[in-house]
C-alpha cells in the first residue's frame, strides 16, 4: 500500500523516487499536486484540514485498490496532508506509473475525482472575515458519478 497521510510538507520528485516503480516496464508517470489556492479577493489566511487517521487511511487504501483493479498500473501513490496550511502550500498529490500514458492519466484523474468526494477530510477556511467549513461541490459529485456510469 502506498498511501501517505502526513502533516509535513513534501517534494513531488522525492515522493515519486521513493514510492513509484519507474523501472524499465514503466513508460509513463503522471503526477498531480494540489495546492491551497488563494481566492481572488486575497482573504484566505489559513486552511485547516482535520481527519480521523484510521478512517482516512482505510478510505484511501480502498481507493488505491479500486484504481489498481480498474487500471493497468505498475504502481501508484496517494499522499494527503492534514493540519494547518497556508495559501500556496502543497496539500496533496497522486502519482501513477504504467506502461502506457493512457492508463497513467486515467488513473490519476480517477483518483482525484474520488479523493475530492470520498476522502474523509474536513476543511476549515479562516479568512479576514472569519472562519467557515468548506462544503462539498456538486461539480465534484458529477465527476465522480461519471466513473460510476
């Protein structure tokens, strides 16, 4: 299992080097790194991610198993941070390795679409005007739903 839950920052190249099979059978590595985005008005001060460690680990491991069952992958890694994050900080990454780019890209997109809806993380945004919890987006549910069709 290559699911990493951590408070510490990361460097994508280091994660790929340590956790992905980039041997001679791998023809494609696709990685996606999500960042804490500042809003247009510049009001976001900090985002705090909370989670239940055991639940989050199991959910992400189940997602990893789903991706491995659906796509022809040599390896993959899911990394998600928790704790206090500021705009510009890395919040998460997925990386997939496969013999062919089509599988690697599709698997990375699949993982992202399910992480946005299924991962048990709760985000609180603290802004100049005060704090609030982030609600799920219908567009994320629609993207996940497309994989179920």
